[in-house]
C-alpha cells in the first residue's frame, strides 16, 4: 500500500513539475520571441528613423487649415487663398473680414498681431516684442528689428525672413511676402468660395431651402445646395461617396458571388453527398488552392487581365472566398440531419428536390450568417484590395497619402472608412440576429 | 380531412373571427385555404426577395464592369495569360528556383514574424480589454461599454489605414505593419475573448479574492487557465489571417515578402521567375500554416470535451 501511495506521489509531483514548467516556460518563450522581434525589427533604431516633423504636420493638418495672404513684391498684387490653392482663392477684390484690402493691406492675425503691407513695405506689430519692418526689393529683404538679440522664432538672413508666432507665420523674400493664419476645422468643407452658399449659417440655409427665391437660376434651392455640396472642388464629395459605394459593391459582389458558386461545389466535397473519394479529394484541394493562393496574388493576377477597377477587386474576393465558403459549407453539409432528407425522399422526391427541400432549409440560417459575417470583413478587405488594384476608397486614400499634404482629406477618408465598416458590421449583425431568431420559428 | 382541427393560438386576427363564428372549431376547407394562402404569400415574398437579389447582383456586376478599365468579357479570355507567362518563364529557369527560394527566405521569415508578433501583441491587448469588458470580471464595471466600443472601433479599422499613416511617420519596414495588424487583432480577438470570458467559472476567482488576491492576480490565476485553450485556438485562427494581411501590407510598402513581390513584379517580363518563386513560397507558407493550425485547433477542441 505504501508503494502505491509512493507511486501516486511520484506521479502527482511529476505532473506538478510539468505544469510548473508550462506555467513558467510559456511566458518565458513569449518573452524570448518578443525580444527576438525587438532586435530583428530594429525597434530601437525606430527612434532615429521616425520623422517627428511628419507626425506634427500630419496631426496639425488633420484638424486645422491655413489661409495665405500673399503679395507679389514686384507687381504689388495681393491674393488671399485658403491653403494657398487655386481652388480656395478669394475672387479679386474680396477677402475674409480679418484682411482689409486697399492701398494699405492690413492683416489682423488676432490677439493684437497686425501685419501691414504698405507700398512695398511690410510691418508686423508683435505684441510684447515690438514692430518689425521690412522693405523687400532688389537689395534684399532689408528688415529692421527692435533692439536686442533676435529671438529664436525669428529666422533672418539677407534674402529671407521668417517670423513664426502663435498667431501665424510671416515669410518675406525679395519677390514675395506671405502671411499665414491658422484656423481650426476643415476648410470649405461644405461649399467653396465661388458657391453662392458659402459662408451662410445653418439657419440661413434652412430658410433658403424653403424660400421660393431662386439662388441659382432654374433650380430649386435644395437641389442647388446638394449640387454645390457634391461638386465641391476642394473635397469632391460626389466622387468620395461614389468610391465608398464602389468599395461596398466589391465586397457585396465578391461575397455573394462566392456563396452562389461555392454552394453547389460544396456538395461535391461533402462525404454524405459524394461517396466517391477521389472526387471529394479533388474538390477539397480546389478549395484549399483557392484559399491558399490568397487575395493578394489573385488581385495581381486578375488586375493583369481585367485592368484596375472594382470588378477586379470583386473577382479577387470571389475567388478567395469560394475556397473559404466551399470548405465551410461542405463541413456544414456533413453535419446535416439525415431524417429530413429521408422524409422528403419518402414522398418520391428526385435528388435535386431532396437537396432543395431536405438540405437547404436546414443549412440556410447557418450559411447565411457565415456569408453575412464575411460581408463585413470583406468590406475591410475591399479597402485594401482597392488600394492595390486601384478602385474605391482605398485608391483615394493612397492617392491622398502620396501627395503628403492633404492630411485633412486623409482623416476625412479614414473617418468615412470607419463609418462604412461599422455600418456594415451593424447591418450584418442585425440580419444575422434576425436569421437566428427566424430559424427557431421556421422549423 | 377526417376531423376538424383547432386553430393555433398565434394565428392572425381574421382567423380568430372565423374561430368564434364556428364555435371554436374550424372547417377543414378554411384551414386548407388559409394554409395555401400562407404558403402562396411565403412563396411570393421569397420570389420577390430572390428577384430583388438577382437584380442587385446583375446590376452591381454591370456597374462594376462598366467602371473597370478592362471589361469582364474581354478579360476573361486573358485570365490565364499572366499566370502562363510567369509559369512559362519559371519553367524555363527551373534550375534557378532553389536559389530564389533561398534569396527570398529572409523576407518570408519577416512576413511570418510580422504576423506572429502582431498576433501575440494583439492577443495580449485583447486579453486585457476583454477582461475589462466582461460583466462579473471587469475591474471598473461602469467602464464596460467604453471598452466594448473601443474594441468595436479597433476592429473596424482596416490595417492599411494605420499602416500607411505609420509608414509616413516611421518610414517603411516591418514595424508599421506589425502595429497596424496588432491594433486590428486586438479588437477582433478582444470580441471573441470576451465571449469566452462570459462562460468562465467564477469559483476560482472568488477563491483568489477571499485570500486577498488583487485584480490582476485573480485574472491571471483564476481566469486565464480556464480560457487558455479557447484563446489559443482563436489566436491560431487569427495567425492564419494575419499572415495574409502581412503579405498584403508588404505590397503597399511595409516590408516582407509582399514588398519583394512588388519589386519582382515591377521588373516586368524576363524577371518573372523571381515572382514565381515568391508566389510559390507564399502559397506554401499559407497552406502549411493553415494545415498546422487546423491540426492543433482540432486537438485543442478534442481535449476541451473532457
């Protein structure tokens, strides 16, 4: 008996030892792996490679914009442009209320900062520092500063002076004087400057919407507003919304196309419907192949044949998911309840009718909920595939990123993508819950 | 029909009226009529839905076809041109393939490492988030909805969005891809983990609480051992997905085999043997990982039953 207890004790302590090894070994392994990753990805060197200026522009640009007030020092012409772009230029002779045009152009940067262009001369009254004047011309900028050493936010040389304050930035060169003022928000998001609706408040807009005075000839005010908004030159809402639609279309066509194609194929790969082993094996390998080649390679191959566009993305999703669905559907088919099929068969149904009335009703809720789940995840894939093959919102996003200056547009697209995916998630969730509920009543 | 039937209670109002007039018993003909009408209605709805769906698919296809640079019917005959070209070139330089495999092995390892590290980091984040978002386990029960929404948002972010932004700041390489995939993984696994957490037996947690264990000790020693097999199985599934994701992100500039593939493709004709080698490596890796993870997951779910 003592020998038996000893045996138990030895066995028990061996098990404890094994467990202890597991409990300490796994975290140690994870730690070692992460340390290896840390070294092989050169995470330590990241600090040097990272471009903090890029990060700063990105963050600042995504929630603010700047208005440029520039003067050509040779012709004396003054122009006011949002983001310095042609699309955002104020028409000749008009300006925002903080810029006074005339013989003397006065730019009020707020908080007491005043920049004045008078003739060729420029003066900048900086509160708490003093007056900076300059007379740019052929002999250089000729700037004069208050007495004392130059602060570090003024960068001055013979031909170029840059003054950066919290109110804005003044750059003077021989040929050009430019002052920037920063504003929070997205510039001209609803209407551009040339639109008759620009600068109108919400109340005014609602009033206009119900008024019978035509702002644009021959168009109702609401139609004109929608038109002006969608064709906003700065943001191009119409093409952005279209790109979102295109992305959803890719996901929709790909997912449901794959479901339609893989359903009949799945019968050929299920044990209880295809007794021939070699056929089953063949179809299973086809599914594995479609899945294994993966969306990336399919996208590359298909874009060679079909060119860039939403159809290519849809077909790439379709091919990959035919593999995934084929595998899942055939597994679901193997778990089908035989009694229903026998019941249908006993009424003299032919094979096709047996499948239609004995098998499909059992499977529909399961399959549809899987398909709907994929629809949501494919919306995300379609964004990525669009970036590679050139279609939908993915393309717009990469294009906006490549220019490296329209970060407000990038953040706009990111927000729209998030909303799109969350909406698809919500929609597919609702439909799935409905199906599961309907399942209980249906049988 | 041999005998009259009682109408089921949940039937519609007008049938109840018949019910009353017939003194609780319904004539067979009426039942038949009602059943057939219901059947017809069901079939009609089904038919309308089907027609709507078919129209949607056909319309969508037409639209996508019109928006595509090359048409579908034009392209379908050329689908095999590119694979044939690549395979043809590779077949001509078969003896060079092993050398290419060796050349691209480091890139492949990088891709697998991106997937592995992001799965691991994402799973660790998911563990914490999911515990904080499970009723009965959460450290701050009031913050449960907050953590749930946080996971929803993380799940909704496509990897490419974060990867592109990080590439701009951090420069190309594996780290942006890893962070991007880990972020999405944390959200996706967090949701699955919190579903597992709901079924946890609270006795060990209570026991640890009674001996004065703090929250992290209760979770680590009371919950994690119970959920570990399920977690592991979900992590393996995620690893399969993340390998594909890390290959795709490489293609947009985040290093690994995807980046090599993009380069090999851009060299164009005459260099497709390298592309073929990368295709084969990637395909083999995905298949091997899928199969291995399938085997392990089956074993995990088999031990689960006992």
